């Protein structure tokens, strides 16, 4: 697990909170923001985007990850997630995060920017199904 300074934590949480302000959440009224830092130091943000056809909704965490992957990044250091009450990523987001590294640090904060939990993807998803499980 990488070591983060308090300044790094605060900066990532603020980026995620800023992304959260752009969320489109008219159905759940639960805006979520994410800020992802790649191992190369690049930053990608995402916010949840809901749809009246609920299954087509996309979470902030996955948007940030997909943006990074679409720009050629596949190794991540840390992702900050901000929700109104400090709720943790959903199962689908945990699985997508596991695809790219169980050692990625996950910062979970509430809407006031208070760090609620610091863990890793492995801590959020013990026994994760990963690419190694598909090898023969």
C-alpha cells in the first residue's frame, strides 16, 4: 500500500468532491464524485450519471477508471470517493477496481470532505475475482 501525505489525501478528496458537484442524480439524489490518481501521476475524475432506465446509470468510480483506461492508463495508486454520507463503493465498482489492482488505496469521504475510511481494494473486496482466476 502506498503512503499518502495528509495534503495528498485532502487534495484528492477535494477533487472528488468537486466532481460530485457535477453529478447527475435526479432519481436517487445521492451525488457521488471520484478522483483517481494513476501511478504515472495523472488525475481523472468522475461523477455518477443516472438514467431513468436505472440499469444504464453509471457510477463515479467507474467513470473515472474508464476515462483513465481510455487515455492509456491501467495502473492506479489511489482513488478518492465522496458521497453525501461516506458510503462505500458498490459491488460493481469494487469489481472494476479489482481488475486494475487490489493494492489501490481507496479513500472514502463524506460530503463535508471528512475522511471516513482509508483501505485498499482488497480490503473492500476480499476474495476478489481477478484476471489471474481466468488463467489455465
